[in-house]
C-alpha cells in the first residue's frame, strides 16, 4: 500500500504524493497491530486502506488546525473530511465483520464487552 492507493474514489486524498508513503506505512503497521488478525494477511488487503485513510485524514485535520488556528473555513472543511472519515471507517468495519464471519450483533456485543458498556 502506498500513496497510489489513495488517488481514486472512494479513498481519494487530494495532493497526496510519494512523500507520504512512509507515513502511510507507519499508519498501516499501527492498524495491523490494533486489528490483531491471526488469519491470512492477504485477507486484509480489501479493508486495510479504509482504516489507513481514516487515520491519515485524522492527522491532516489535526495538522491544519494546529498550523493555522481554527477558522470558519477550516471548520467547514474539517466537517466534510470528518464525514469521509466516518464513511471509510464504517466501510472498513463492514468488511472486517464479513471477514470474521460473525454477525453484526455478535461483533457489537464483543465490542461493548471490551469497552465496558452494559
């Protein structure tokens, strides 16, 4: 996975170049560690870009806010980016659930038990 993964819809990040490849790899490694998937790594190829996209955009929004301060223009842009992030995250979760062959309800129960929600 490199910057070329993020040059087309639905995972397009405008202005991304090969200069971001190291950052993309670091985020990918982080996501793989968090998923803790014990199956075939090739199974993750279809869903991994969605989680990397989420974290990459999260970093971009943070950098923009820190570097320029919060303005109406930045806030408006951040809201659109947040919607894209949520959409990508949800798509990744749907693909992960189908990979695990659990029902959505089973996954929700496992998640709730991990975070302590009754």
